């Protein structure tokens, strides 16, 4: 098959690499525009573009997906199948253009957690399992017919970062399985099941990341895990943003007011409704991420 691959981040690279190494004919890779980054504002490529250039794959970076020149370029490529992973919403004329349609890899067990941040929200909501789904695109986001899915257990101390790294590898295998089945013309295609209640995974903004210590200990702990390492949960200390990347929880009855910080030798915790959150890896605004011992050595005066 002639494959048109569309994606941006490292999560998509795992599948691109798996497909490429399996010998599929990737006629082009579509990815986002280069962006200035760092102190020198040097132009930075997406991870997908970096992989494509390293392996001599054709790269397309349209500013607008409905650009007539871009559409004409796709027509000339004559793709049999589109593969999109962690890219952006595609216009119908793009996802319908490949002869066999376009498949997507989504980081949840659809129809649950449709949206931009399924890995984060599954942990934030305290789920014990999640999964990956390959499906054919249709106009409504994340609603197309399912090809394959795979269930994944979420560990009690798992962060969004560690789950992401596990899922990108499992997802790459699932995507290759999907392409092999389509290539052989023997694959399931089932409508998504109907549930009475659905949980969604909308894009996460900065206000969503602020912690509320007047909540149940599990709600606070899961939010820290679900936002680590990015975009990261935070609170304010002395007017400065204080990010929490790693923490542990202690469920215990106490008399401290929720939100009270308690410094004990080389440890720091905060009171919540029914226990304490112990900080393990943190970052104060303007400084690097560090373990709690190193942080308290330099900033312990904030908690006297």
C-alpha cells in the first residue's frame, strides 16, 4: 500500500518507525510547521519531521490543510491509505482522499475519552485501565468505526509521562497490526458502542492545572500524576508558580487546615481534606526541576 502518514510528536514517531521498518511504502509525511524554540529561537522541527528527514522520506508542511496546492500534491501521490496520529483535525477532502480512507490511533478505549488529552484525563479521573484504538476517520471527531483496540492497566503510581511512553510502543504495534490486516483485506470494522455516560478528554489549559487542596486526597494525587510531566500541576507559593511533578499520598486523619504546608527535616507535605500530599519532585518558578531535598536546601525558608 502507498501510505500517507500525518503526525507531529514523539508519540507518532513510534508508529512511523514501526511502519517504515516493516517495509511499507510511505509516499509522504505530513507534519506541522517548523517553530522557533529556545533562547536563540532556532527553528525546531517536529519529531516526526526529524525522523522523516533522517530516513529520506518526503515531507509536506502545509500552513492550511485546505490549500489547493497541498490537495493537488496529495492527489499526485495517489495514496492508498492515510495514517494519522496526534496531528490535528483533518478536513474531509483530506481524510477521504486515500483510496481506502484514513485510519487513526487514539489513546483510549473509544468511545470513552474522545478528545485531545485522553492519557492525562484517564489518570486525572482515577481510571484503573485505559487502552488504544485504531479506527477509520469520519467527520465527527473520534467517532469512526473501530478496527482494533487493546486494553492497558494503569498502575497506582503511574504518571501521564510513564503511561505515554508505554502506550506509544503498544500503539505502534497495534497500528502495524491494523495496516497488515487492511493490506490483507481481512479486518473488522465495527461501529463504536453506545454508553449511557461518556467521559471526554478536552485540551488542558493552565487554569485546569492549579491544585485545590480542599479536595479529597485521591483527587489531588491523581491530578498531579495526570499532569506530570506536562503541562504539570501547580500551586502558588509566595506569589510564585510551584510545579509538582512527583508526589506520594498519606491518607490519615489530621487537624491541619487544607493547604497548610508542613516542612519536616528534608521533607515537605501539604494538608488536604483527608490526609497529606508529600512532594517528591518539584520546580519553583525561575529554577530547574529538582528533588525535594535539593529544593529545600535552596528554598526551605519559604516554609518557615
